[in-house]
C-alpha cells in the first residue's frame, strides 16, 4: 500500500484528542519519510494538502517541519505556493507559519521583504500569515525591529478581526526583545489600531506600562 494510503487508513481510526493523534501519525512514518529526497517529500505533503481536511493538513505540516534540515533556497517558493493555494483559516496559518515557514525564512532571510506583499492579498489568512510568520523569530530576538513594525503598519487598517489578532499577537510577542521600541510604537498608534489588536499587544507588558497605555 502506498504511503499516502497508509496515512489515510490511520486517520480513519483516530479517536480522542485528534490534533495530537494526527501528529503522531506523521511521526510514525518519520524514519521512512526521512529516506526520501525533498522533492518527494514536497509531493507527499502537497497530496495531503490537496485533500483539504484538517487531518491531512496537520499531518502534512508536521511531516514538512520534521524534514526542515532538507530545506534549501527553493523551499521558500514551494511554501509560498502552498500558502496561496491551501491556507484558508487561522489554525492552518498558525501551524504552518510558526513552524516550517518561519524556519525557512530565517534560513534565507533575504526573502524577508517578500512577505510584505502578503498584506494586500485577497484572503485574510494570507494577510494574517505576514504577521504570524514573524512571531517565533520575534520571540527569539532575531529580527530587525523595523520589519515587525512595517508589517504591522501594512495590516493596521485591515477590517478582519483575525488579521487584527494576528498582528496584535506579533506585537505582544515582541515585548521581551523589543520592549522600548514597542512602547513607542503603541503610543504612536493607539488611535490607529483596532482595540482588538491593541488589547492583544498589551498582554505581556509590565503592569504599569499596561495601565498607562490603556488610559491613552
């Protein structure tokens, strides 16, 4: 039986906490998949993504992240194609962006400016992705602070609440490594940001900063 068919057979018998079980399926075949070259891994993952179900999507993103050591300079283009074709909601955006896609972005940071065009895409999930892909790098202090605020500026007026939550989340997670510039950014934009994004951005600030900014 082909690998894709075996994965689908395993999905049929899943019970209980499903997301973890789906990831367990991906890990069950990890040694076998690791023997494949990256082009075949892309093909397997895209076959799963084309099914457009939560189970297969979760497994595809787990498989591709488990093979991150095989990423090369062409991986960004492959992932961007998947973003445009398959990302439809917040959960698949967040899974893909905070794991596999952010990893290849930081491997090849010369692609950083390419994410700016995502902010004007017709799909809200693509726009949200422009912020969410930066969250893990921001948590680790790996970004030039200017890219954080530029992406947030580009998303500032977006009406979709999940886009607002996305860039608010990025700002929140920037507190540890970019605290001083974050405070300045929030002071400057308190009247421009949606309250949804603003509240998210405040969540990890020291209590005194939070209280003061809430009064602005």
